C-alpha cells in the first residue's frame, strides 16, 4: 500500500470563520490550483459511488435527527492514543467518527427545515441546506457496515476531507443569507438559530478534522506534511489537539497580526503586555484558541486606538487553574512503532498539566456603553456602521453585509462581522469554558476567557 494517501486539500477550519486571520494562517498550506484540481478529480472518481440520492437522504433525516447528539469532549478526541496509531486504533477512530457525523448532519438539516420557508428559499441559506444534504448523502452508504480494513479507512477519510471542504464557508454564507432575509426573521430568532447551529458545527468539523489528522500521523499512512488538516510533527500533538498548548505564544502571534491590521487602518500599532503565568500550558485545540484570541484582541485594540489611548498597552493576564484532586487522568496507549518526530522516547506523561486556564484581557478603550452592552452577544449585531444614526443598537446593519463579504474574501477590516464575540463564546463554551465581559463605561473593559482542557494525560 502506498504510504501517501491523496486527499482533497482544503484550507484550515479557521479560514471559514476568522476572515483575514485565516488568510495569513492558510497561505502556507494552500497548494497549486492545478494540482488541487487534479486531486479533486481523483477524489470524485474514487468516491462517486458512495453517494445516495437526495430522496433517500430526505427519508433518513427524521430517523437520524430523532437520535440524541453525543456530547463531544476533548477526552473523546484523544482516547484512541498518541500518534502514530496502530492500524486497529485508526480503524476504531474512523468507526467512532462515523457513529457521530450522520446524526449531527441530520440535526442540522432538520433545524434548517424548521426555519420559515421564505428564509430557507434564500439562495445562500438554500446553499447551506444543500451542502448538508450532500454531505449526509456521502455518509449514509457507510452506515450499517463496519470499517474493518485500511482500504475502507482510506476511502472514508476521503469522504471526511470532502465534507470539511464543502462546509468551509458556512458562516459568511449564512450571514449573507440572514441579512438578506432580515424582513422575514427577527434578530432574536437568528441569534437562537445560529447559537445552536454554529456550536453544533464546531463539533462536527472538529471530529472530522481530528480523524483526518490522526490518519496522516499514523503508521499505515504516515505523512503529516501531506495532511489537508493541521497535523504538526510534534510529539505534543494528538491529531489537531496540542496537549501542551502555551497560550502566551498564541497571544503574541495573534497580537502581532491584529496590530498589523490596526497599523494598516489607523496608522498606529497598539502594544500589549502578558503577565500572570505566561509559561502555563494545557491541552486544547490551537485553531479554536487562535480564533478566540484574535477576535478579543480586535475588540480591545480597536477600542484602545479609537479612544486615543495608544500609549496604554492592553494587559493580558494568564492564570492556570490548579489540577483538580478528583480529576481522572486520561491514559493513552503508547504508539505501536517509532517514526521520526513521533519517537515514543520523547513523549512523557503530562501529569502536571493544568486542566484549564483563565485569560483576562484588559483595555483602556473607554468601555461599552449601556445601550450597546445588552446586544454584544447577538449574532445580528455589529458595531461597524458608517451611518450609526440609521442603525440603532441591536438592529440589523446593512453595512455588515459588506464587512462579511470582505472578511470571507480575505479583507483586513479591524471591525468584526457582528459574529466575533458570540462565536468566540461558542468556541469557549464548547468544552465547558466561557467568556464574561465587565465594562466600566468611560474607562475600559475586562474580558475573562475561561477554557477547560482535557486534564492530565498519561
């Protein structure tokens, strides 16, 4: 069997949600377009027979959507062991992934069907609906069978790669659709739908990307550099999870990027300082932390600059949680063989790893006014408007449409989509963390980001 499995290449998950930040991150992984086309053609020819008709998919949705969604944890994602996985562990990961995804997709299809018909008829909303139908149609043929050999696992991983690529631009497309339908659906209804939909999407995408990364970092197909999903050759990684993630490094990287945008838009470059325990590490998904920190720093830097407080650095405090005395360590089986950077001699138990961390971002940007504060968690709200008189707080903003378009095409606006803060909270809360905002209007804002890791890993 060939040691390299050719899959469709696609941008990282972050590109779909982080706008200009993702363009910077993805630029090193994007491949030659002609080569991409050939790989995509190869993929279609290999997996065409795995699709079922849309009528069969329609029939399957109610039954699948009636089943409960498994609550995904970081422990679920690392339970198959450290790379490189044995063939049996890799097959177990594929079977676990297959057990989750069809139910998750069916729930999303059913939720879209429950929207007002005139909303679902919008071309952008309909496109997302069709994408979910298509992805479910590629997974249904795998139900009722066991992924029992590496050939099956290869084909299944190709299906996952297509699924992740298909849903890359879900958020900006949904945003456009809901803005175009603002006469027919209220901001409150949009917030309720998106809060559930985008949280579900986090888990769906993560479980697919985790298996893809494990596939490329495991002995039967060992080739991390060819993975379309982040797959670092680093003994601290288990798939897309960094078991020794250092938040201070992520903050500095994201801070440099956001400061570049500020300098481009305002001609000034805000500064930041990190205090507390900057050497803290914990187990988390780097892409999620990068998105959250980027969005929070955008808000802090923008407020600092616009309030004329450029000489007051944004203060970031990192406080690790003490390991719980009652937490059960996650025990991982050792890798089956030694391959390059994944040498088992270099992998030590992380039994001093903190289970979580709290990060406070404090700015002197003037705080959040009382009329704006109640709306900051609404997906339909944006503070970016050329005509603030035309858009009272909490109302739909026509300018948001152009902001979203710029972000999805790699623009460099310092303003958000109106989605940054609520989506950051969704990422933080997914594994039991959260975001809290304390504002002193006229002075500044403190944002508390609490993240839960996977606890001790042995």
